[in-house]
């Protein structure tokens, strides 16, 4: 019983401000006792208001009471210390990083139990008691501890914002509604919260539906790639069986077909894995967004809800991805068929049929085609770093900047003899043959004119037949001062308007699309070709006069 009495005395002799045993205890007119330094500090802060109150019962005193040390309390506290009672309970929960601290604790602050939307302050369990015990605080709204209480204060009138202006879509106080928001559509924050809560439910349904759609797409991709792998494996097996019947001259081609199939299989697997990862990331983001909305839907702080809802409720634009069917296809059968046909036409395989085999392997698409790029940022996703082939350059073309730039010079270059060299025209083409989707940009400078072209590798290297655009093996954007035209197979299409010094070129080999763009502050289409390409394409240039230069740009 004696020990219980000591515990009871300890509670009675603790200061409700610092929560320690009373030091120099004083009793104020309402009957509550505090450490002299604690109550003095509180009242010092209230001096400007000239009204002083009790931190527990909120009774006010005017003028400020004179503080006198309570001898009896001081003696009792000393007795408690002598018998070894600890001033601080061992189970206190102090506020740590990220916690909401009690606004009334001095020294080391305790973790807040509730925040008051009326007082705009947070309280630990001890300091919260007046809100439960005093009728003065009966109508105060207590919510879970919040670090965003100041968001509830109007910066102009220093009043609690309990209203919402639908005209300006912002929280306001009562004075705002009769001042700068006069005549606007205003409602209580609680009423607006009710409306937004309904919208929140609709947003959650959309998120959940999108999650289901993405999860289904992930499963379809898995089955799709399984079918692709089986088809690729069978195509490799069939190709090897066919090539084993060929003579040693064809063995090299067999290895190339196998490599192309495996390369495309790996590329498609990589694409599918990338899309799967994006879908999974989007699912995770949607789940996170759903959880945040769920948490927001339960908050009791209307103003916090209205501050947070617009940003949380907005859904990012759904990334368009093509529909993916689950029907297994034999993606590489065209390769097998092409190889079989090549076996029967052994004499023509190197000159005519080999490109069909190569393109059949490289143009297999497991996923449906993606939509065409719409902005320059979209085009740059397909950018290619292209270099010029010195073995194709005319002898009066000087290559520089890592073989990205060609310049017409008066001095013949010491190039070695090569069957791929252009002999009669100031032409040069790239090392790289392009298939798939590619984008590159060209800068040019010329007095008379240039050609920016793409060509098959087997374009003629001599005579008029090698001119870019004047045959069925090349496509050229041709500038001859002051006019611009597109030429293919000697058919000329005039292009209106000036030609920019920077030209963008987009190729979708499988779709048969070749587009040229003026690049300045905007990206403007000059000409678009829709055809069928049967071989890889090699970008190339033509220059006309001394000091003319054309180069491939470095793209980030």
C-alpha cells in the first residue's frame, strides 16, 4: 500500500508542462501547480496579449499573477526524491525523426497523440487531457497527429480555412469569402470533401481496372514469348537441317541465318522483358496510388484532404501499348521457307535470294507495331549513330569527324581501289545497313545543292545509274538551288518551302516508311514515302561544289 501511495504522489507532483517532478513549485489562482520556470516561460510568451491562462484548464488571469514558491509542495517533492522515486516514467515515448512532437512539452518533447484542428496544435497524452476533461474544448476537432496544421491557416487573414472556393479551386477562410472571393461559388470544406470523396471512389475503380488490364497483359506477354521461343527454336533446327545439305560454299550463310534468328529472338525477348518491366512498374505505381487514395479517404482533416486530393487523384496518361493476342504463331516459318527456296536456287542465292532470308529473320515482330513517333523526343528514341564508309567515297570527298562528315575538295584523296567506290559521282554511303526503326539527322552546307539519300548496297557505282534517286535502288531528298525535290526511279516530286540546314530522316523498314523533316525550333514534315523495302538501306550523301559539306549529327 505504501508503494502505491508513492506512485500516486508522483503523478500529483509532476509538472504538466515539463512532465518532470516539480522544481520550485508554484500554485496559480485556478489551483494548478507548475514549475516556476515552466509557467513563467509560458506566460512570458503571452505577455503581448496581456492575458495569461492556465495551460491545463485555460482559465485566464488579468493582470499577470505574481508567482510565489509553494513551500509545502517543495518539501514534499524533496521527500519524494529522497526515497528514490524517478521523475520520468520509463515508458515515455519521445518524438523522433518523422514523428509529430507535442507543442506544449518543454525540453525533450514527447510524441503527439492527437492534433487539434481548432487549436492548430498537437498534444501528447498528458497535455491532451484538458481536451477530454474541460467543456471549453468540447467542440474542438481532434485528428491523428499531423505536421501540416499550418496549411489550415489563411496566410492573409491568419484564420482557420473552413471553406472552399469552387471558382478558384482553393481552401479559404470566412474573411476570404467576403473579401477577394466575394461572389464566388463557395461551400464548406466538409461539403466539398463529400463531393471529392465520391470522385476518389471513381478514381480508385479506374486504377483497379488498369491494374487488372496490365496484369493480364503481363500474362499474355509470357505466353507470347514462350510461343516465340518455340517457333525460333524450330526455325533454327529446320534451317540447320537444310543447310547441312548444301556445299561448303553455303556453310557461311547457314551460320549467318542462325545468328540473325538468335539475334532477333534475343531482341524480341529484350523488348518483351522491357515492356513487362514497364507494366509491372506501372502496376506497382498504381497500387501505391491506390493505397495513398485509400489512406486519404479516411483522413479526418478536410483541409489536408482538399490540399492533397488534386495531386493524388490525377492519373498519369496511360502508356499506349498494342493489344497482344494469345494465339501462338509460327513467327520464323518465313525463314525456313526462304532457306528451302534458296536451296532450290543455289546459283542465285548470293545475288537475289539472300536479302530475303536476311530480312525475314530481322523483321520478325512478336509484338504488334508501335504507333509512329509524333514529337522529336519520340523520334530520338530510335536515333542511330551512323558513319560513312571510306571504301565507297568518291576520291574528291574528304571524310572527317570520325567518318561522319564529307567535304568536296579540289585535291584527290589517296583512297585505295575498291569495288564499292563511287567513280563518276560525288557520292558516299554509310558502313551500316539499316533495318527496323531508325532516325538520324544531317547538317549540310552548299552553294549549289546536295542530296540526302538512302540506297541499297547493290546500287551501281558508275555512270548515270549510280545517281541518287535516278534508279529503283535509291531514294533522295535533292536540293538544287533554289528548289527542293524528292526523287525516286527518276520521278521527281517538288517540295515547297525553304530547306533547313538540318534535316531529320526517319525509317521504318518493315512498314516501308521513309520520311524527311525540316529541323529548326519545330519539326516539319517535308516528304513521306510509303513503299516496300526488300534490302537493308544505306544512308548516303551527294555534294555539288567545292567546300560543300554534309555530316551525320551526334544525337543524345
